[in-house]
């Protein structure tokens, strides 16, 4: 029995090293850029075509930026403020009733730590999850692989590199719990 070769897209979505210059991935990124231009120029209906899912009553304020869009799920009644960036080389799940402040950055994309491997151009992605009723303050950065717990608050400008428990307030760089709710 022989193993089936995985496409670069499949490698990307399972968190293994992949080549972002692969023609299929380049085409997907170009598609996303075309749709983003339309959205950022005022065509809000195009979000349903860009994103994996957009919950009822969700709002995304332009400009908005992402790599593919097809790996982003936004829940019901969620608010994504202006200038947010989502690098979605893997699944990015944003729950219901979530608030993202202006200029929040969510990174599923990352690079190898080994410099020789890094300069090869291969990269990988790790899923990010923001659970229901979380609030991510303006300018916060969520790193690859983090989960923000239900009802948690991430202070403005915080850098989140570890999972955040439910119903806490975190702040700082790196973000740390400063209060329980």
C-alpha cells in the first residue's frame, strides 16, 4: 500500500511545512485579493464568497485583510473592526458575539525556527480559535496555535502567544492574566 502524496494545500491545512508559491495556493491567494478589493471598496456582500462562513448579524468593517479567506469562520453577531489582519494559512475560528478592536492581527501562519529551513521559503500554519463572547482589544496580536477562551478579554496591544483561559483579562507582551472575571 503506497501513501498518497498530499497537495501543498493539504499540507498547509494539516499544519505541515508547505510551499506558499505552489500554483494552487497562489491562485487561491489571488482570488482572495480580488475579493478583498471588492469588499474594501464597499461590496459587503462579497464576504460570503470570501470567507468559509459568516454568521448571521456579523459585521466586518473595511479595510480588512487576509491571505485566503476560505479558512476563516466568523460567528453570529461578531464585530470585526477596521484594519484587522487575519493570516489564515490554517483554520481561524472566531466564535459568536466576539468583538475584535481596530488593527487586531490574527496569525495562523508561521515559519520554521531553524534558519536554514526558514530560508527555503517553506512555512506552516497552526489553527487559531477565539471562542464565544471574547473581546480582543485594538492592536492586539494573536500568534499561531492560540485559543482565546470563552468570555476572555485581551487588552489593547497585548501579544498572545499562549492559550488564554475562559473569563479572564490578559494584557502585556507576552500577555498574562491580570484579572479573573
